[in-house]
């Protein structure tokens, strides 16, 4: 186990996502760090780990036993991560992949699947999935902080499980194909020439890396199974549902609803809002009698948030980009852009939270900006409107 001074030292060379992964990860195998499913749930629903993490070294036998207990993809459910709990291993690149899933609209699931399906046979095999490993690693190399090369090499070993010379994967002429986000990196890297270059490297990666819970879940213990779209879609939908259930249940205390104030607390977490008390006080005054938010309402709102970009475009087409909007316009724009119907009570609650000047109108830019913060759970990075 690495001591605290070494931990803090390597943190200086890590990006915010890498720092968060290292802070919540609890397992180490052959120098590489892993999260358990429980660690991952904590990382996306809590500000900090419940207790200081010490990386526990796994033996090969222990790892094999954990992987042997991994259920196949057709046994997946919205309680998969909770059922696995500490009996699973998730790599850093898989952590990035899972974070991407949490913020994708259902309409984008097919696009995501097609990006993995590089040969177009409507199935994704293990080799195609491992291309993701190389894309995310390459993206990270362009973000790496300059400094002690030995320290950065140690960090790469912890995150990816092997040493790599910088710029060893993509050809130089492909450099301009690496855009801002991890998901965009995958989306814009779909040219066959680029993928063939990565696929060659994926063979080497597959032989040098250990299997993980996701790889066994998707492709079986021998790695020969293939993933179809229906199973892929169900996995993504189940993961989104599971994280939302966990957040909802943490406030509901066994009841069928959470309070409007609890809903506001959840919305304002992971945002750059400095004075959340003013939003909460505003809502308390304007919703004196608690009615409660059901899980269906809660889930529909976060499905809407995953379509936030389309909603922003719809609002601009409504020509409300530079002025406030009322509840009817808001509800109609949400449905037109996303197909999600928000209940009148939910829309009213959102307005009572964010309508600071109490004119029953919502500031478009302020609302969009705050909600984009919320989508970047745990990293507090502002995205320009």
C-alpha cells in the first residue's frame, strides 16, 4: 500500500478525474488501481469517501474468485452494482466509460453502440470494446501535466496497468481528431483508418491487462461472447436507474416520495452555486405545503437533464435565449426536445427553486448553466453556454 506522502505527491500530476478515481479506488492488482462497484457508486453519489481509502492488494487467486462470481449480461438488473458491492473490479478507463453512460440520453445509446461496433455486424466483441481503452488513454496523454517523467509513468501504471511512451498509439496525422470530451473523442474517432490503428494496439492491450468485472459481464469468462444492442441498451438504462434509485432512496427514508427541499438539495449538489441557502429559502417560502416528488418524477427530470443540449437548442428556436420563460413554455420545450413529459408539480417545483426574483419566470441562461454543472457530477467544471 502506497503511503500518504506518495499518494499526495502523485496527485500533483493527476487530472481532476484521475484524482477522484484514485481517492475512491480501494483495490490494487499488479500495480494497477481498481474500484469496486461500491466504490463507483460512492464516487458518483458522494462528495468524499465515507472513510479514508487504503488500497488493498489483491492476489491472482482473489481476483479470479471475484471474476468467477460475475453474472452474465443477460442477468443484469438495476441492482447489479449494489448486488456485487465489493465483489468486483472496475478499471480507470471503465470508470470514464461509466461516467459517460450516466449523462447520455436514451436516444444516444444506439450511437454509442455503433461506435464500438467498428465492423458493422450489429455485435460488439471484446477486442472492439478494448479500443475504448486506447482512445481514453490517448485522450489522457494530451491532458497530462508536465513534470517528473518518473512520477507520470507511475501514475500511468496505476491507471492503465502498463507503461507507455507518450504519443505511441495514434499516428501524428490523427492528432487533430482528439476533441474536448471523452465521449466526443469516441464519437469523432470513427474513421476506419484510425480505428484499425487502435485495434492493432488493442491486441497488445488485451494480452497485457487483467480481465475486469465489466469484461466478464459483457463477454463471458472466456472472452468469446459478443454483446448485442439490446443487452448494451439494458445495461446503460439499468446503470442510470440504479444511480438515481440510490440518490432517491438516500433521502426518501423508505417513503414513496422525497420532499421538494430534498429534491432541491440533490439538484444543487456538484454545482458552482455558492449560496444554495438562498435557493432553498426561496423554495420553502413558495411551497409551504409539502407534496413530495415521486421516483417517476425524479427519474423523468434526470432523463430530461441528459437531453440538456437538445433542450437548449429548442429554447433558442423558441427565441427565449435572451429572456425568461414561463412554466408552459418550459414544459412544452422539454417535451419537444426530449420527448419527456414533466408533471405540472415537478415543473412548478423547479421554478420555485430557480425563480429567484419570484416573477414565475425562469432565467434560461442561469438554469442551463447550473444544470450543466450538475451533469458534471463531482468535478465542478463550468461548461460555456
